[in-house]
């Protein structure tokens, strides 16, 4: 990535290293949360608990890490006074040793933080101390890149010991700002990320599609730049600043776009031009076609970003998740193996963390570090269900319905009901996705439910379990209709994307019922509302990788359309790059040929998730949400699913 931050930043790293031992014995200022670079006190405690309980994937990744050469107490640092890193690391005068020792110091600091083994903080300090007593300068073409990459790891090591090219320099500057309790340095990094002139600024490095300036250069540099920006965001998040949300979650778009291409899928590519207004930073990135150089070689960087957008924010990140799966399997699919210790660090430190891991420093940062207006505002959680009801228990997993009730509901009301299923590729998601729709329909007289169901990232399940939970939901509502104030003959299934698939399967797929339930009570809804649903699970649609070849049509609604399917309305964008619009057209045609009541409402040039509410997607303008809700109300009215019956 291009290097534009001021040269004096290079002098800060020797200062940092030289003062490590002094700072380890000092008191921290009250301004920043510590530890606060890459990892928080809560996340470290969470991982320690997982290791003590011998849970996966933490135990496996820990075993790989501790068995690696980087974690050995026999490692000896190799510091030199004048380090040089030329272009493409040529010449390499101490550059590789500097990077290797930084990584090892980080690993030993982690070993201490997670295990309490006292030999490891001494080893980490010895490595840092060796460099602090020797290093005088870092020079040559890629000097800043080296400081940005490896100085960041030295700083994490220092932060853990103390307290328990543009974007690359940015992560180190922010990390050092926290370590040194230097608000000015921290703010400088934050403001550059949001509105800087170089391509370390979020608005410069990505197009709105997620295409990066270096996408046409090669996939290695593209992923490296993404990694640096994500590291900056994570440190800011721990300090109460949401850089992840800047420009409508632009970082997520960059990760998902890059992951999708490296997984082998086609992505749209629009070259930057050498002239305004479509010029890249300084006109450096003019590539006519997307680059397949290093395509499929996954840098171990996706776990942290998936953890944020999926676990914390409950946003869909289907291709980022697939990249996580590839890396967890231990292969980058590019014909080479990365260091298992390096690759497993991300999984060990960021896998499946609880959503509430965020430091309570919002008031401080709002007052002393205001985020520029072009950063995404935090979402206000103003919508809440009236109550939660457990409808199913599987082992230790309790699945709940988030219930939205109309005013004056009585148990003898015989109200129509609707059950929403969230999207997330059967891997994740959040019932909050349909809170706004549920509240709106409850205000019109329905009893509305947003259902939890098991997903892969939380429960290691397949789409078959998702569908079983969907059917259990409809059956439970019907079986308990009398005490819910619900008419058992007017229950609507609804959902988006993979949740749309779950809803569709309740009305179309025979079988796939949960054992032990009362099958005399039907799990088939009386109508369906589907938002860009998965309707074909073969290679012609979405999600084939989740099934064996023999299974691909078992839960594929398009392959099971027969006469007698309940009335259905489908909303789908013609520009959907996740679930092909052709699938929705084919489903509508099959419904018509079978003489079923099926309607397809197309939205020109709209992509996946266009229907989401402003509650779930705060940066949405809400226009498509309003349109889909208007047509949904018309559909429900036409099928007698709004008014209560006495």
C-alpha cells in the first residue's frame, strides 16, 4: 500500500521498544482501556475459560500455537542496529529477523496472558529489550511498511505485558497511541482512517462495491491492506470508537468482495482510471482487469472481521465466513501452506466471541474523540419484543421466539400470526433483522414472532437442522395457539435469504421433522412471505457446498413445487449477486404451472438484502422496506390474515 504518513512516525518504534520495561512498571492514565490493542481484558478472559474447559476450536488452535517454533523458549532474537527493507524485501538487512522477532514476542506475550506461565513474559521482554538496546534505524524503500507490519506486533506484545505503507502505519500509530496513552496520536490515526488523503483512508481504498484499489494488482497486496485496516478498526472498537461501521460498513464490503473472488466466484470489476473523477489515489492503481495473481491464497485475517460483523453486529458476511472455514481447515487453497501458528492465532483470539465484548468508553470517546460525520452512526436499539418464549430445547440450546403483540391481545382473540426467520447463509444471523417488520404487523393486529434457530457458527449445524427448527416453530405456535391468542388456521411463515429458505421449506418440503414432536399438529403455514429467499440449493442457486451432491435437491424448494402449496409472495432484486434472480423467476413459473397462488415482485437493480429495515440497517433509506411492507400488507389482507376473528 502507498506510504503517505509523515516520516517522524518511524522514530517512534525504537522509543517504544526502549521504554517497554519502564512502562511495564508504571501506572496507566485513565483515558484508554487496557489491554486495548487487538485484544481486550474480556476477550482474554473468555479465551482462557474456553481453554480451561477444553472447548473447540480454541483448544486445537492453542495446541498448534504452543507446539510452534514461535512459542518455544529456546528462540533467540537476532537484533541489528541498521535495518533495511527494500522493495519486495530486497535488500533484506535484518528485515525478516525484525518481523520474526516481533511475531515471537507477540506469541510469548499471548502465552502468558492465556496460561499464566511465567517464563513467557520474560522471553517476550527479552526479545523487545534486545532490539531496544540495538536498533538505531529502519530505512530503505519499504521501511514504513516494515514498521507498520511488525511494529504493530511489538506493540501488542508490549500492551499485553504492561497490562495483564499507509494502512500498515495506521494500525501501528493507533496501537502506539493506546500503549503510550497518547490521545493526540490515537486521534490522528482515527481521523486519517476516516478522512485521510492516502489509501489508508477507508473511503479511498474501497469502492462502494467492495472493490479495492489493489484488486487489479494482486490478491496478496489486496488482502494485506484489508488486514491492516481491520486491525486499526479492532483497536478503535476496544476503545469505544466504531470505525468498522464507517461508510455503511465499507470494510465488510471489501472483505466479502475479496473473499468471494478468492473463493472462485465472479465479482464485478470496474477499473480505476488515470484521470478524474474515477482516478485512484495519485493515479497509481490503473489496472484494466482484475488480477488472479495469488487468487485463492487466503491471508489469515478473516476471523476477526467475521467476529465483528456477524457476532457483534449480526450482519450477513457469507463469503467472509467461507474464507474463515477454509482457514480453519488449514489450507489456503493456493498451493501453499502458511505457518499454522500464524493462521491459528486469528481463530484462537477471535472465534465466536460474545457480542457484548465492547469496552464502555463511549462517553469518553464521544467527548474527546468525535467521529467525523461521514462515519456510520451507532444503531439505537429502540425496538424490543414484548416477551421471549422458549419453543424448543436441543441439548443445552434453548431456542426462543421474540414475540411482538398487538395492543389489547386476549387469549380468545383468534389473531392471525406471522413467524419471521432471519438470514445468514444458515451460518449466522439475528432475530433483530425482522424486529421492525414484526412490530409494524403487530400494530396492525397480528401476533408477530421473530424466531431463533440453530446455525452453523453457533451450533455446528447444517441446513437440515435449520429447517427442522423452522418446522418446529410453526408447529409450536399452532399447538399453543389458544394461549397465544392466535388463530391456528392463519399462521404465516416469512423470512429473508437463508431464513426465506427455512420459511419456504415449512410450506413446501415434506419430512425433515424433529423427532419426538407431535406430528399430528401440522408444521405447514397457511401463507408465505419470502424476501430474496434461497429457492434452489444446487449449483444453479445458492448453498450447494452445504450439501453432498446426493442431498442438493432434498431441501431445494424449486425441486419440490407441486399443486397445493399455500399462497406465496416473493420479493427479489434483479441485481442480486448472492441468490440468483433467475431462481425466483423459475419458482414463480413453477408455482403458476402447478396452479398455485404465487406472486413474484421484482425490484429493478436491487441487490441482496434490499428489503432490510432502517432499524436493522441504520444507513438504509427505508424506501424498499416501505414498498415490501406495503405489498406484504396487501397480500395479508387479500388472504384474510390481518383482522382478528371472534
